[in-house]
C-alpha cells in the first residue's frame, strides 16, 4: 500500500513535467485546478511558472497528460507495443523488421561481438528486469566499439558498445542507458523515424536509410558508424520521451534516478574536454549534448529523493566489467582523442579504479601522443603507477620502449628484462628479447 502511494507520486511528477506545454488546454487545466481563472495576475504568474518548468524539464509527451489526470500512469503507458508483437506482413513496419532481421544475422558473426558468457548474462539479466514482459522480445549484443553508445532497432535488437561499459560507474547508470533504449523500443521510435524520412525526403535518402540499417553493425569504420547514427537519430521529443520511459522502468526496479543525471554530467564533461570537434562521434551524432537535458534529469531526481532505498550496485558492476577494463582502455587510446581520453582517465580514477591501472594508461597516453615533454611525463606516470598499485606487466615493456627512445640503454634493458620476468610466455617475448640482445651487442 505504501509502495503504491510512492509510485503514484512518481508518476504525478512525470505527468506534471510532460504536461507543461504551451497549449491553451494545459493552462486552462492548471488555472481551474488553482481556482484562479478570473485573476489575471495569478494567471500570468502561473503561465510564467509553467514556461520555466518547460525550459528546465520539457519532457514532451505526444499524448498530453493533464495536471489533474486521475490516472498518472497514462503519461508513460506501456500498451503501445504488446509483448510478442510482430507487424503484419503487408505493412511498412514489417519491411523494416525484415531488414533488421537480416542485419541481426550478420551481427551474430561480427568480429566486434563480445561473447564472454558472464558479461553477456549480467547485461541480459538487467535488461530483462527492466523490460519486464518484453524481455523475450529484446536481444542484447555487446560490441567492442570504443565509443559511448547504445542503440535499439525496431525488431528488438539492442547494441551496447564497450565504450559505454568503460564509462559507466555502476549498475544504476547501466540501467539508465538500457531503460532509455527500451523506451525507444516501446514507443516504436525507429518506425516513427523511418516514416518521417519517407514523408520528408526523396527515395535516395530512404534507400540510404535502409542500406545503413542493413549494413553489418560494428563492421565499418568510425565515420561509417557516425553516419549510421545520424541517420537513425531521434528527434528531441523522442529522446525526452525515451528518458521518461527509462526513468519509469528504473523507478520500478528501485534504481537511483539521480544516476541518470550523474551519467549525463560525465558525458558532458568528456565532450567539453574533447578539442577535436571535427572527428565524428557516433553517440553525439544521435544524442546531441544538452545541459537542458541534464538539468531536467536532475530536477526529476531531486523530486524523488528520499522516496526509496535506491539501488546503485557499484560492486556488482565492477565485478562484471573490470576484467575488460584494460582491453577497453587500449581501444580508447587507439582513437587518438587524447584530451578526451585524459578526462576519462581522471574520471575513472575519481571513481576508484585501481591507481596502478589508471596510472599505466596515463603513461600510455603520453607515450602514444609523443608531444614535447610527453616521454618524460610518461615515465613519471609509470613510476607513480608502480608506487601506488599493481599495474599491468606491460608497464615495464612500455617503460623500456620510452627509455630506448631516450637513449637510456641500460635502463631500457632492465625494464625489458623485468617484463619478461613477469610474463615469460608473452606473445611478444621473442621480439623483446631481440631488443635486449640488440642493446647488448
């Protein structure tokens, strides 16, 4: 009974936010409810307040929820797409699904697919808990792509990219992106996007859309991925609506809604640090960074604070994802977006990632960037990593490479020898021995 009351309060909050639109009916409802229809000053104040709410939390809901709606659950109802839905064969939606079904078959054999059973089970289990009765309709694929992104296709194929898993701090933040994508699926936003393109664009653009959807996901280069993301991008109202549904699904599983705001703040911080604005980013091609959106999420979380014992689950998330941190960080550095990567490493260090690991990859960043003074900075970062934790054995190999560039022959030999001592069966062991022998000759 208490839980029902708390849930009702949550959806009243969402209904108010979704109802704050500048149409006469909404204002009339608000004025009637306040009993101030004939007070011009009160009307002006109410209108101003509603406009401010719209600016800070414009959760656009096509099916407007009245402020005095006796059934606030209707603001984000779930009957739009029934579990087990499959479109009728003669519809345009069926054609879109068939295209994505073919794409899914190629996705299953993609070289970027991460097949680790434990990681897949962890992400899949959380997806099912959030999706509820739609669990069987959603298939999750984790791809080794070093950008923050997740996507949802109209036939229930969800992609989660490794760049997202690297950046998330806890399970509640993973729930944020999963529930957001489920929201897109429940509201059939891909179909809406497709029909919008058909209505507004020529046949060539429609063919481009279909070709992009049919392409093997994750198989192309980053520019191609960015193009695909821009074609599939949702409009602002659809993104807000998916946010609203996502918060509902998170709330029902008791995940802290404040983590949605925290996640968006992290992404904005990283975007601000990235000085290379010309290089395409698949995430921002379809999710433009927005302070307004971050503030709207914060406003929701503030209104819900204290209602529940919220779940964050940092420990469970780290246990599932930490075995892949080194791999994901190496992929991140290969992008060459060093300013952004440095901001990410600083955030991960603040989160509590092992200092030996973050220190090693800071050293790698300096080594790979190879600017003025970077070799000295790399050696300093390696030393700090050695002194503060248990860095990867590869640190000694990297130190050897830097020392060799600096003509410090004996020091380089010692670093290479330490690496081989720690990893005698390393794949590059023979190559490293050639370095050592070369220094001895």
